[in-house]
C-alpha cells in the first residue's frame, strides 16, 4: 500500500431495529460515542506544522551521492528546498547536519553546502547515524524531516521506535518515507577503514527522506514534492495515526436476515457515520456478512461483543451481554470474510443493544509496499554480495524491511485497527 495504512479507530454505525410486524414505535438511538467515548473519531489535536526542520545525514556513507557529475543529488536538494519554500516562509525553515551530533547549517542556500563532498564527515562525531536523536529533538508544532541513506550496520530498531513514541507517534504524529534511486560513487560505511581496503561502491543506491509530524502537513509536503521535484517520482509510504483508509467502507454489510429498510446517517465532525436497519418480520437471528476493506494481511483477529445500553435521566450507560457468534475465514481471493450472528434471544428484553466488531492487529498485519522488500537486504545477503564483489553489492539498503516493519509495529501493535458498530433495538 502506498499510504499505508491508513484510521486507527475506524467506525461505521449500522443500527438494526427488530420490531414485531407492523410496529412503528420510534426509539432513540444514541450516538455511539455516548456509550463508548473512545469510539469517536480521533480529535484533530495536531495542527498544521508551523515550521519545518530539515536534517541531512552528514556521515561518510552519504558522500558518494555528491560525487557523480550529473548533479542529480544537488538538483534534488534544490527541488526539495523549493518544495519547503512553497509551504513555509524562510524564517520557518531550519537546516541541520547530523551524525551522532546535530548541528545547524548556517550557509544559504543550504543545498550549495550540502552538495559538496566536504559536507560529509569521517570524524568520530559522524561515525554513526543517530536518527533517534533527531526524532527526540523534534519540537511540537514542527515537521521533522530526515534525509539519509538509512545505512546502519547495527540497526537499533528499538531505539528508533522509542524515539518515535517520545515524539507522540502515532497518537498525534504520522510518519512518511520517500525513496529515490540515485547515482553514487564512494564509501557506504560511516567509518573509513574499509575505504582504505578499496570498499568503494560505484553504481546506484537508494536515498530516503522521512517526515514526522501532522498527517495534514505531510500530505501537503507530498503534493509540493510531486509538483517541484524534477529528478523523477519517488516511492512513497505513509504510516499515519489511522491505519485504515476509509471510515465509510471498512465493514460493508452484504446481507442481514429479515432486513426490510435501511437509512443512512452521515454523522457530524465528532461522530461516525452510521446506517439504520429496520427489521419488520418479527424475531429472528440477524446474520451479517462483511468483507473488511483493510490494507492488511488476511487472517486477522476479529472480536465481537454485545452491549445493552440504557438512558437514565439523560445519561447513557452499558452492560455486556453474551458474545455473538463470529467466524472469520479467508476466501478464495485471499481476503477476509467475516460472518456475525446475533440471536433474537440475546436482543429481546434488553432494549437497545450495541454490537461492536473489532479488527485487532499488529505491525505484522500491515502489507508493506513491494518496493520496501525489493530494496532491502539482510546482513547475510549484503555481506555475501560484498565478499563476492558483485557489481551491485551496495545497491540495496541494509535491513530496510525490518526497519519499516518495526515502524509499522510502533503504529499498530495490538491496537484496534478498525471497528464497526451496529445497533439492535427490540420493542
């Protein structure tokens, strides 16, 4: 998926009313957030970024991008600067170089300095690429951008995950990754003893840009990049704070037994859209068949429960009933098919009943874009290509897939990836 992944608590309300034949008594169905406050759409607490911080990897493994005579790296930096300038004023944009330290780039335009080989250091302060330090230093209200080759021999995924959590990802921030394929000639290690052994790579390598901040700001930046960058369209992957794309179609109901009437309600800014089903053939088991529209691997874990709700002097409350039957299978096309049965006996005598269906997932459920796995090499694969002196030994990115999978886990580990609500009202 190109956008990953993605609304963490995605909701559809489909109230289903069970009445005796011919009964037309009106019943008040409360917004689901009155029953379950967490069911409302995630509040838009993260405002659009008021500033952007660009952090350019200054380690030795980046130097080879500046060497080819075609100038594509310099052009990319210039195009990116134009992309930022289209959205933010000059005083809202800051530029830094980082390794194990972070320091300001005073020269303007910054891409003149960053396009030279001398910009990239082989000193001990630049012996490691500490992306986690950059994320930890991110400021509220800023979009933090990192440009790097993502080359780390001893990649500490957990430290990057922890730094993202400290920066309110995924609660208030989203994370995007861009990838460009660029000409390269130079060392790909952040330390120089292998350079003296002749470990110089000439060919094409992948260059990455990561952006951490409000989803709205990231999407605006993506549009600006698409408009201004002239060296080719990059690969793109978004890990938003809401993994599922559509709040309207997550659990489309294919059929319900004895359903005679359906009415659609759009909902407002603080509530989810929902449907009203009126059942007019008497008491019968309601059968719901759904095919979740998720950008996730099939065979996910689904949960269903029933809550009897009541209004006491204007205050809504709930109590749990017996769980309905739920069965999830993978159909011939490789998609999940979910069937839920709610018996009349569970609903009758309980007044208004809320059915909640959840898809609980982890980062392992997320389907990574093909370019992530195709661009990734394990340590064993990388060292084998290096030792065999294959012409493309430095092309792939070391441990890219585990890194992106780790980021996906940070966004969705044991969370409700999607949720649907259905009301039954028995008279």
